[in-house]
C-alpha cells in the first residue's frame, strides 16, 4: 500500500491541474474560442478519468484525455449519472466545428471532475 502523504500530495496536484484546465477553458470561452474551451475541458476530464481508473486498478495505455474518457465510458463502475457527461465529452464535432447536440462541455467536465473525486 502506498504512503498516505504521497497519495494526498498527488491528489492535490491532480486537482490543481484539473482546475487550471477548467480555468483555461472558461478564459477561452470568454475570448470567443469555443474550440480551445472544449480542448481544455476535455483535458480536465481526462485527468479525472485517468485518476479514477488508476484508483480502480485500471492502467491507461495513453496520456490522451480522449482515450482515458473512452476507457471510462466502458468502465462498469462508472456512476450512471456521470455517463452522459463522458459521452458528451467524447462526441466529435461536426464539419462546422460544433457539437451535434446541446451541451456545455465545461459544465460536463466540472461534473465529471467533482463526481469522480
């Protein structure tokens, strides 16, 4: 079993990284760059997904946020109320660079970050 203080420090660092990505997402949205906002939101959610999967004994094969979210979508222990957020965060944009459904990926990422902690 790992040292508790190490795990605490790691959790604090991961939380800081997730929050920094969410702040970047909000700033990008305020600047009118919705594409960048989606990227930052997905990165925050990807950090949360990798951490959650790791705590459940699942190793992610890639550092890609998208791959971690795809693995999370298939993970049986994912709480059902978080599944729609994961699906929205892994939805590809259209040729017009918009989402094919109404979703606020920053809010979805926050929900996932908070729900997986």
